[in-house]
């Protein structure tokens, strides 16, 4: 894993900045209202809240799948409202997303699914083969490289989706219930992968109901309730948090 996660990100601007953001669909009431948050580069955040609280909607705003009804959003220091449409794909390529429903391509193998972001970025075939094989081995899928998604279990699909999201070591990783389909042992192993990525500079927002993760890793918690966002629990710097747990990579 060290060959894949080897460069430390150095920077200064906020990765995400929301100012009084609101979201509504049609003429209905606002689902999210007056959301203001600032996520610093290299920070790690749990996103919590009851089912239907708006966690997925908030994540969709962060990876530019949805536009806010009001308010301002800045991503990597760029005001989204004034950024030319043609430049938005460049911003999106700096974001890794773990979707709750996986979104794997059924006619591609596990190797091919995970390799997609590397191919888009122009990586060589040798880089793709080495990095994807190493990452799949680490997440326990080395025996599933040539298998297609329809024959994988839910937990295996989850790990493929996570591997695809982190393979390019994005500046921002957004994960919607990334451990929801795996057992506690695999969940902890995946958390250590996220920690290593975070330690190297990736900002992470992880939406979860898993109390084991929230209790064992004391990262800042962003909690959605009644359409508003609150911050609770202490912030633990990535270097301190990594020192608290055994490195598995």
C-alpha cells in the first residue's frame, strides 16, 4: 500500500466552504437550511444523522451532483457559482466518492472497475496493474480480480467501490455508509485505510450510523438534524488519530 499512498499533500486553502446553503426540491420546504461549514485540508469528519436527515443530499452538494437553492459553495478555493461549466469536471476528478449503492459497472471485472479512475487520469498500464492489484490484495479481494459485480456479495461490492474511490488518492473523499455491508473486522480494516489516506492529506467525510467507528475514532462529528448541521465531539488531528491505532498498511 505504501507505493500507492506515497505523496503527502501540502496546501493551504479550504477544501470545502459552505455559506448559508439551503436546498429544496420544487416548491416544497427546505430539506437543508442555513448550512455553513468549513472543512480544512487534511481533516477527517464523521457525518451522522437519522435516516432521511439529508446526509446523502449534503454529500451530493459536495461532489457537485446537486446545486444549492441558495447560499455559496466553494470547492478547493473555487466559487462553484462562478466557475465555468467546462472546468467542473476537473474539480470532480479530485474527489473520490463511495456510493451507498456501489455504482459498479456490471460488465467490467473487479480489476477494470477499480482501474477506471486511473485510466481517466492517463496512468500507464503498468501503473494500473501494479496499483490496482496491490490495493485489491489489501482489501482482501485478490481472488476476485477477474470476477464481475453480479457474482460478488454486498460486502465485496462495497470493498470494490472503496478501492475505486481511493485508487487515485483524491484530495477529497466522500463516503456514504462505506462500512454498511461489511462485518466489524473488515470495517476496522477499511477505517485504517481511510486513516492512511487522511494522514497523507486527503480530506475525508464519512457518513455512517456505525457507533463502533464513531466511538473508536474521535474525529469531529457533523450531525444533521431537522435540516440543520451541528458540530460535536473534539477534533483529532490526523497525525494524532493515526498514532492512536495500529498501522495496518
